[in-house]
C-alpha cells in the first residue's frame, strides 16, 4: 500500500528566513493576549463564577426563545442566557448567581418555573456556588501549568533540554494566544473551553515532537551540514505530514463548529484556533529556537552511532 503523500517532492522553502518575523509576530500576539486578559478579562461561565443552569424541553413544539426570554427578563433575575441545543425543543437557560444563599437560588428556580408555565419539561437543574467556581479556576490554572511542565519534561527526556525549551515556549504561546482570543471575542470560558486548551497543548506538542525527531535524525545523518540548512530540511521533509494532519483535524473541528450547536461552539472555536496556531508555532517558534540554544550535535551523532551498532545485523 502506497503512503498518502500531499507533496511528492521535498520542497525547498526557506522557513528560517522568516523566523525573526515569526518571533516578532508571536511576541505581539502574546503581549496582546496578556493585555486583553488583564484589562478586558474572560467571560467566565457559571462553572467558574457560579449561577444556575436549567435545561428544559418544550412539550408543545419547537421552543420559542424570544418568548421565553421576555418572560425571564420580567423576573429581574439578572441577564439570562438562553441557548438552543440538540433538537429544536431543547433550551439551556443560564441565570447569574442571585444575592443570598442557597435559598435565593432555589427561589429563582421556582420563579422560572412559574414564568415558563406547564409547557416545558425540566430535565436538569444545576446550581454552582462561587466557592466551587473559584476552586475550579484554581484547579484549571494548576492543571494547565502542570501540563506545560510535563510536556517540557517529556521532550527533555526524549531529546535534550534544548528541545524542551523550544517545546515549552511554543506550547505556552499557543495556550496564551487561545486565552487572548476568548478575551477578545468575549466567548464564554467554561470547563469545556479549558478541556479544549489542554487538547491544544497536546496537539501542539505532538506536531513539535515530529519535527524535533526529524531534526535529530538529520543531525545524525548530516553531522557537518550548517544548522540553519538542517532545520529548513527537517521542516520541508515533514511539511507533507503537517499539511495532512492540520487538514484532517480542521475538517473534524469545522464539522463540530457548524453542526455541533451552540453548546460546542466555544470548544470548536478554541480547537480551530489551536490547530492553526499550533502548526504555526511548530514551524516558526519551536524549530527556530533550536538555532539559538543549539543542541549538542556531537552527543546526538554518537547516540545515533550507538543505536546503529545495537541494530540487528550491524557489523
């Protein structure tokens, strides 16, 4: 069976000629993302700030979101959020946390039941307190930071510490710019979005490891080739694989974006951005960083000779 190949001849694109432009663009993106997060902030969902989530199903036909919104606005419970998802009869209602304790939240739910009447079926009611929300924020930050350090440790263990630096920087860049995108567009940031960010980190490191593995292989194969040319060679040799991977993942994410409904919209947008920015960072951040930190070429060449000596049939 012949392998699926997009580019049959290895191109000769000079990626390194653009790496300084890539560094500058990435620095601008990162600083802008940090600025947006610090000034505008994220639009946290009830997972993080607390509130009430009510899932209802209309028993009289497709749900009339406009009519339901008018009834809920008349209750003066804050700005309600209504989303249709799944079949046209299903609606997700989010209410901000009401002043007071659990009794105030329960009273708000009862008011909603009275306002909507008997034409709807209540399938789920969840109340998230502010203390739970703050704990989830803290746990989410810790999970993301630990994931970044675990990625750096994995690349360091598999290659050398110089490769770990490149992988850490590029993955952190992808995570920060994704957060900045959500701050810019004010998309709801919830646990699903956090899962998307961790998935983006995994996708980015997978793409980076493939390129790093080819760079290491080229270091063993061409020990005297100028390092700049060697990085370009590795990037061009893996370009076909990169195009195939980003295309197939993007198609799946686009299907989620257009067919998954509002509930998956934030996750889909985060994943789509992550696929693009993760591929970009692998080409223009992770690989060019090696040009400056310079792994030990002699040690890599010796390790390649040792592997060949242990191979079956070696003299």
